[in-house]
C-alpha cells in the first residue's frame, strides 16, 4: 500500500501548481453547477501563492459567494496545493 501512496505522491509532484489547482477546481465544479453556478480559473501566481478565479452564474451574485470561496474553494485548494496562500474572486 505504501508503494501506491508513493506513486500517487510522485504523480502529484510532477504536475505544475496550476495543473494541481485546475484538478481541485474540477472536483469542486459539479457542486457549484448543481446550484446554478460555476467557477473559472483566471490565474495562478506561483511566486505569491495567489489564485484568481471568476465565480459565474448563480455564484456570481449569491450573498454566500464569499463563504463558498473562502470556506470551500480556498480551503480545498490549500489542502491539496500547499503552495497556495489565498484564493480571490475577480
């Protein structure tokens, strides 16, 4: 079982930060779409650890969008891509 974990870790390490952020967003997207929203990756600054996204559809003007962004999107991205420090909507 350790070999499988090592292989998974090696595969993740071979992806760029932007690719890893994109993979996390692909996991999150169906939940947002279920509520009539969506999310698009605008940019990833690997130097500062800043990710810029665009919340679209129902997420764009939802009063809970900041909670979704910080409590959901940012938390999940930072858990899987520790190089990321902050996620902001533009």
